[in-house]
C-alpha cells in the first residue's frame, strides 16, 4: 500500500504541527483542489454546478458554523436558520445601502452582523445548557424569522416580501444577479468556502479551539484551570453565527438570487443539524461530508428507482428522505457518534497499518 508515513521525518515544530503532516494527504488535497477549481468549471454542466456543487458549498459553510458551536464547544443550537437569515438580510441591506462596496466585504459585514445577533442570543448559555439551551436558541429561530417577515424595512418595503439580490462583480465578472454565470458563481463560492474552512481548521486546533473543547468536555474543570466560560462560549456563538451568516448571504446572493425569510425556517436548522450529526461532530471534514450526503441523498433516491424503471413521486422521495435521515441519525448516535469523518479516519488508519492487524 502507498499510504505510509515511514521515512517522512519532521525536523521542526512547524512541520510537526502542519494540518496535513503526511505527504500523501497533501498530494490528495492538491489533487482535490485542482479538480474543484479547474476540472469542475471545465467539464461540469450548469445543472451540476447550480443544483449540486453550489448548494453543497453553501451548506458546508453553515455546517462548519454549527459544528464549531455544537461539535467543538458543546453548545446545542437550533437557531442556525435564523442566523443564516440574519446574514442574508444584512447582506441585502448593506448591498443596497452601499452599491459600490465589494461583494466580499458585503458578505463579511453580513457575517459580522449575524455574529452580533448570535452573541445576544448566546447570553443564556452562561446560565443554562443542554435541552434548555436548545429551547432558547429555538426561540431565537422563531423570533428572527418573525422579525424578518413582519418588518418591511428589511426588504426595503417590498410588497411581496421577496427581493432579488442586486448584481455585483468581482474582477470584472458578475457573481450575483441575473448576469452572473453558474461558473462564476461556483468559483467565487468555492474560493470563499476554502478560505473559511482554512480559518476554521486553524481556529479549532489552536488555543481557542482547545478552550472550546475544554468547555465541551467539562465546563467546571475548564473554569478551574483558568478558562473563562463567558468569553469562550460567547466567542463560539459569535464565530458560529458569523459562519452561518455568511452561509445565508451565499444562499441568497449566489444560490437562489433572492432573499426570503421562509427559506431559513426551522426545517433549515434541523437540516444543518442532521449534517453535522451524520458527518461527524467536532470535525471540519465531517461538516463537508454531512453537507455532501444531505445534498446527494435526494438525487440518489430519485435516480436509483428511475434507472430501474420505477420512478417515484416527489412526495414518496421526500418521505424516504426523512426516513433515511432518521435511521442514519439513530445509527450514528448508537454505533459511531463521530459520524462519517470517524469512519474515514478508521479507514486511513487501517491503510497505514495494513497488512498488520489493528
């Protein structure tokens, strides 16, 4: 087998603490990035880009945000959809108020606005935890969607309550609006997601991430050794809400080209929660795996029976999707709580030791 680390020596702390210390992992990542940035735009169709890859990237950012809060810091949240709505509507208001502002800064400012909202609704985490915190964030979910639906200022007093994302260009290429091509949207979204994933990976493996995990494992012991629960929990809510806000802005501007509050209802929050449970709690890779699984499952449920000559109705596919989600959540919670990411890690460990027993 070629997946071996024998003979690869580390002569500095930097190489020892690298994100991918094994050469084979770095080669695989380079190939993956080459395929994503070059191969997909060259060979993928518009349907594949807009229906599979772009929503996968948007969901990955939202799953990263929730995984930081729930997987790494141990704070259960059911308000992901509301924080995504904050980012979407904040991006719309900023883009319309400052029409010359670059779309990258619009998304970053929208994420910052969502982070402020997340800190406000994260204050109850200082006193409550577990089920009670989930109920508090669920209240935030319903309140935020109600706010964006009932207050016409957020949609610039549009009678329909649904508004279109204004067109914006990056380096001369439109990435939002009707003039934007699916390839330009995909490249922009991919670059944004890759940068955010790199930041998240470095956050969780540094001092901040260790503090989050200490709070998750035993908050009283973490406080005894000097970790401040107030600062640590609110920082987790802020960073998580920032990621969810950016995901909401990407959803509204890149994926759907419209800003609508009902797109971020409670079902969206549960969908993101399913992603990190199936993909793996406390894992950056698990966020991407869970997002890929959620995006691909309805397509596979539709393509399989169709290929066999027995196409299923839309309602049947929706029911099968819910049944599959429920079954897999029970399976992973009982058999492998760390999800698909842990199964992938086990496979890599077996490759490194093969043919010797593990």
